[in-house]
C-alpha cells in the first residue's frame, strides 16, 4: 500500500481571524458549499457496506441547507465519473480516484492523493468555496487541497482512531489514520462535533482551544420517523419482547451482545425474538445465524438486509425495543429515529447515546456490554414495553429535525466569517 504522507502546513488563513464565506457566482445569490465524503457515497443505503449514520448526516444536512437556498456539491470517490441530483440544489459527484478497481475502506488511503488532484481539476469544484470534509479520509484530501489553495475548511471527524482504540481493548491504534487526524485537527479552520461529549473528547484528544470545535447535532426526518404510520409485520412467532437491531453487522456495533442476551433469556424461560437489519461489514464481520445457533436461539433470530428509511420507521414501530450495544457511538442516529417513532431504546451508556436516551424514562442505559446485564434489563419487556416509556420516547424524539442542523451549520459559517475577538 502506498503510504499516505500527511505533513501539512496550516491553511494561510490568520488563526486570529478564521474565515468561512459562502462563494457566490457572479450575478447569482446562491451560496455554495463543497462537501467531501470520499469513502462512502451519501446515496448508499445505510447499514450496507461502510454506509451508516455519516451517510445520513451528509445527505440530510445537504438537503436541509439546499432548502434554505444554498447549493451543496458533494464529492465521493468512485471508479467512474457520474453525477446525481437527489433534490434541487444538491449535487453528488462520483470522482474517479485510485484506479478502476474496488478498494476496501482499509485501502482507500491509497486513493487520497488522486482524489485531491481530481477535485482540483473537476469542473464543478471551486477551491475558493467553503470545504466541509467528513471522516479522516476526506479530511486528508481536503488538507492536500487547502495546501494548494488556502481557504475556509470545516471538518467533521464522526469517529477517530484514538476513540476506537480507547473503546476497543487490545486493538492497536490505527496508522496512518491517527497521525492524519492529528494534522487535520491542527490545520482545519473548525471542527464540528455531534454532541457535547463528542466535543469534549475532541478538545481533549487533540489539545484544541474551545473555540475550534462547535456542536452541530444531526437531525431526523420528522415526517417519516413518527409514532403514527404503518408497522412492519413481525416475521418471527414467539411470546415475549420483539427486539430490533438496525446497523452494520460487526463486533463494534454489538449484535453479538444482543444475541447472547436473547439466549440467556431463553434459558430462563423468557421468550423474545430478535430481528437484525443490516449487512456484514468490515474486518471481523459476523455471521448472525451462527451466533444465534451457538446461543441456542437459532429460531428466534432473523437477519435481514438494510431497508430504506420509510420501511425502517415501520420496523421501529413494530418493535418493543431497539437495541444499541455498541462499544461507542459518537451520536447514535438509530436511537434518535427509534425514539421519534415511540420505541424505547436499550443502549450502552457511552458517547452520544447518553445524551439521547433517558434511563428509566424512554429506555435503558446499560453500564457495560455484559450479556447478563442486558438480559436482566430486557426481562422487563416480557409483557411489552411500558406505555409510559413509549409516550416519553415519542416526546423525546419529536423535536430533532434536520432544519435545526442546517441552522447550526449556517450559524457556524456566519460566526467564522466574522473576525474573532482577540
């Protein structure tokens, strides 16, 4: 693998006066923002491959910004050039980089220099416009662009090598990712965080002054994720709670914890079924059927492919609880969506999940990933989720629209456009 060298000079914007401005075409009052999502297309189905909450954030925030009159150009790595416009004012461009071959997420660092070079020659990329990069691979490309053409640059980490290392005992710190993220944090004009706890981790991990990181929380589609609407036909028959896991099938997301907890419930004579919506992903991808068979609940677990968000809302409504036994979540978009549908969430008490779930009010926050503790908590659901929890969940999730996210982004751009007081 060609090593990624990220030895960057800071963008030539005075640190005393960080500057974010919307570029306007001559005679046209449409502000333009360039967004980088190198490793995954925002049009990809969340829960499939490397697609997840970040994809939703990139697309939905772009749609919300476009609804206010902005033009948002999103660039993603592809094997061939293409253009899609999912809505007026939002354009997604496939940018060939790294050759006409499939590259795994672990190989994509090889494509960063090609991607950056392709951006600078792309007809719809204007290096003067604000640049908002997502995830470290996009940030590394943005850094190379800004080294050639200094200008405004905002970066969203979503997750970091240091954070994954901290929450995955025994897993070595990823390189060159960790070094690249340190350079990105030092040179981007601003970072955004999903939650206050995310912001505190970024400030601590990278030694940044407080003004460098702003909280811009994701939203949800409040027209789709509501308690009212169709419910999915539950495909498994068994007395007991109907449990749902929605996300990529990988150890970091914790489906093995959910399956083991269901097995413990079965051994104590408590029913229950579990539906997993998502594809196997990443290193150490798991086989849910094998895990269920080993736990003695092969007939009570069903793994299905991810579904579009309108269908996902119907699944949320059908479940007695949505499970999120992740090692860490910067935000936890699935939890926010499920709560808005009136479905309680059982989650690991880490990261953004501590912000979203009110323990004992609209779900449970579990202090660890011990399946015994999860089984004990889930046993309460053997007669269904408490109605009070469902009502509280719907109230909790009802006020998180993407329009609020767009306003936060616009406020950040406007603040950075003004000289900061000394």
